C-alpha cells in the first residue's frame, strides 16, 4: 500500500473518511500520510528542489527502483494526486518529472523528454530491466 497511515492521519485530524470530505481535508490527509510514509523520498525531492532553485533550473535524481527510496519515489510520481501534492508541499511548487522507473527531475523538465525516456530504457542512463 502506498500510504498505510491514511486512516490514522484522518482519525488524528478528526476527519471521517466515510462522510463528506472537503478538498482541503483530502489534501490534509494525503499530505500528512505522505509525511509519515514517504519521508525519505520527500526529503530527497526537497533537497533537489533547493538544488534546482540554486542552479536556476533543474536537479536530476537517479535511484534503484528496487531500493526502499526508489519504491517511494515511484509511488509519489505514479499518480497525479501525490505528484502534485509533493510538488506543492515539498518542492516549492517546482514541477516533478519521472522517467522509466528510476530517474526524475525536479524543476524544469528536459527539453527532449522522449530521448531521456529512451536513454532510461536502452542506456546510457539506465536499462529496461533495471
């Protein structure tokens, strides 16, 4: 499960998941659960956001998708909701891009995203069986 602490966070916030939940409450629950369940990956993305801001553009990351942090990064990037919340709450609004299963960019996306995807599948960045 991507965010096993959702139920506990909702309970702590006094939010009934079986009832009407405002957009703000939904965001509070998801962000709270992300903080608990995905902290190492969010810390990495936050550091990369600062790196991107300091160099005026973007910061790349490359992680083994089978590693603990790699699995977390995949969960963050795989769904629109978590990716947009990570950008808003942990990356100072910078865009998050994801390639293959192991590479990402915080900030300005690559000018040739299809080439990066190819290079993540067939080298030199990574391979399809990584």
